[in-house]
């Protein structure tokens, strides 16, 4: 995960840590310290690493030293158990997050549904269009696709406005088809949660599209052909 936060580049775990202007990681002091970096704290808990806490924010997962001096951005690997700690933390968060947004997704439902995936998408992304152009292949293989909005340009932006128009269209699927084909869609406004979907994706650490969330909360960053995706889903279901 790479990002700029309030003009400050934070390093990976394997590189260096960045000092945070706080002495205690608990409660309001940590919230205040991270707010100064443009981060909103959603939750704080002890991590599996002694002396380090896991901090879920609106911009993804970070780790903070218990003395409050250091904030760490990046991946932590558990060499003994051979797993990425970040994924084990975020898996349940992603699963709950996409479940909460299920009713506001734009669903392309397989007639022979075996699996359901959630895809964070935008309209200008080349691989998002490639995935959408192959939608029938996914559906034929029993994969239902639920789209959530992730305007890469942020809020507000041109893609944000276009995604709003899709979510406000009378026929959302058709509007999505038109946009993914590069055609103009009619501007539309309504009460919608495109911004909430985008913010939820950011809280998962998503920074690009497409981003595919599997039923167990596993994240696949980027395009996956239907054949590879169905193999992954079948293995997951075992």
C-alpha cells in the first residue's frame, strides 16, 4: 500500500517508521495525532506484534507503536504461520463492509449463481471496461457480480459525477453498460451513496480499480479473467 497523507510519505515496515506527534496511542490523543495527518481513526486494537497496535482508518490499515511515537504503513508478514497479517485483519472488515452496501450495489446476476463477488469499479479504468466486456463469461460460469463505485479521481471528480448518474439512472445496468462502452450517459441526480462506497473502499486500503472482494473478504487487486476467478472461488469453497 502506498499513499501520501497530508503531504507526508510514510515508509513500509521493512524500511523506516515515521514519527507521530503523540506520546500515547490510546483514545483521543491517537485520534488527534492521526487527524493531523489527515487520517480518521475507525478502530484501534492490539496487533499480533508485541508493542504494536493495529489502527483501522478511513484510508486503510496502519500500525502504531505502543509508545505513540511511530506510525507504520505497510505489510507485516507472520513468518511462522506464513501469512500476511494485514489480510487476516482486513478480511472480516471487507466482508462486513460490502455486506452493508449490498442493497446499493448494481448487480449483474448469474442465472446459475454459484458465487457472488463485489467489484469496486469506475468508468474510465481500462481493466474495469475489460472486465465488464467479459461480463457474460462471468455470469455463464455462475459468478454474480455486484458493482460498488470507486471514482479514482476522488470526490468530487468527473468520474464521481458519472458514477452518480449511473446510480441515479432508471435503468442502472443499462447506464453502466453505456458508460463502460465509452458512451455518454444522461446526467442524473438523486439521493445516493456513491461517496460512501468510495470511502468504504479507501478504508479497505483500495487505491485502484477494479478491486474484487471475494465472499470471505479476500481482496484481489486488479482484473481477473473469469476462468482464473472461478478457480479461486471454487478453491475457496472447499
